[in-house]
C-alpha cells in the first residue's frame, strides 16, 4: 500500500498505512569485519584500539537529533567490553538485538557451536538491558543455503525474527531468489519457521540491487538508495537499512587489507554521516520520526510474511 492512501481510513489503526522504515546498526569494531579476517586474527584484536564508543556516540547523537529510533544488532564481545552501551541504546528508545558473540560467519560454526554463540550473546544483552532480545542478524549475511540449519537454531533459541538473508546475487553471501519482502523462512530439513525481514533491495531489470547500506551506501550515489526507498514505498515493502559504527569513522587506523578490502572499507567514510542524516530526514517524515526499530513492527511484518508465504532454503549440498 502506498503511503497516505485513503485505505488507512478502513484499517484498524491509522499507523498501518505508514511505510515501515528501519535503520539497523551492526555494532562491531572495525578490526572484526570480514575483510580483516585473514589479516587480523582474533588473538590480535587486543592490539587494535577500540573505536566503537566514539562511533556509537556519533550515531546516538544523530538519532537523538533526528528522532530516528533504530535497531542495534550487538556483537556479544563488544557488549562485554563496553557493558553500558546496550543499556544506553535501550534508554534512548532503540531496540537491542543480536549479531552473535564473536562475528563468526555461520559456515565456520556447527549447529551446536552456533547455539552456544547465540544463546550466550542473547543472555548477555538481556541481562544488560532488562529487555527480551527478539532479533538476530548473522555476521556478513551468512545465513544462506549452506547454513540453512541455522533457522532451527534461531527458532529454538527464542528469536522472534531474523534479518540475515540478503536477496541478492553476491559471491560471498545472499540467497538471490529469496523474497525481497518479509517472509517465513524454513530449512528444508527442519520444522521451524522463522519470520525473516530482508534488507532493502531495488528491483531493476529483473535483478535485486543491494542499496540498503554498508559499502554500497558509501561507494554508490545516494540516488540508488532513494530509488530503492521509493520503489519499496510504492510496492508496500518495508525498507530495512543497515550500517556499522566504523563506517562513520574517517580516523580509524588503517589495517593491512588487500586492495578490494581497502576500497570497500575506507571509501566514503568522511561523507557517510551527512549522507545518513540526509536519508533519515528525507525519508523519515516529521523530522525523521518515521524510522522505528524492527521489533516495533513485528505484527505488521508478520502479517506481510503471511501473505508472502514460506520460503524453504533448499540445502545446496542436497540439490
Ligand atoms: Zn557484522
């Protein structure tokens, strides 16, 4: 449904007509990104200065100024080292969700080790905030056909929604034929189904383009994200955007990355904060207050998923 259509008069509550727009932040340090995985082992994370607090200050101040309330997918090890951050987010009206404990891509885990990883992180965040953790996002969009067993792990751990399946074609992640709107996700060998809330894509020439944030946001013109947002509105799809605290930090130390990693990591850092604020103000209506946490919309997202239906992740090895 397009925003502002008269249909809102017939609905139970007027807000059902407003588009769903969510800013999500994966709370991790710059040295924990996938591009640095080979160059900086976990045992050397302590050698690199933490920058997450400085960058969270910047984001929380921006969100406070614009009225945007966001979903923060916290890495457990970051919450452990900075035990006040998650609580601060909740106190400022944001949602705290899980990005797992140690930023292991799921294909490096087994169902058992993932269970420990997500349960430990969930418990920690719930202890710190006093709130239930409803959502999960896998590191580097690593919930794919190869890791479809993760659906059952997440459902058993008590998550109400997942935001890990990127419906794009990409060499390292993504499920290119997954729906570009909320749906129910199921593993081909499992029985659980899980509400899946995919990031924003722009459908053009028969393909989904990634325009939801991250490197795409910094490397590509803002007009692509604007087109994606406009299309999502016209089609009644929610717009879920994603960013990382380090993307707003031109002063972060330079890591020994390969050329591709350097371009993806260090391009567009200086302008990222202004760009994000322009998006929030430009598409948030009423001074940015149109941006609300994913967890605030679970009823509507669930209803959308009911109409989309169940998407089964057929395991690649069995195909
Ligand atoms: Zn991450």
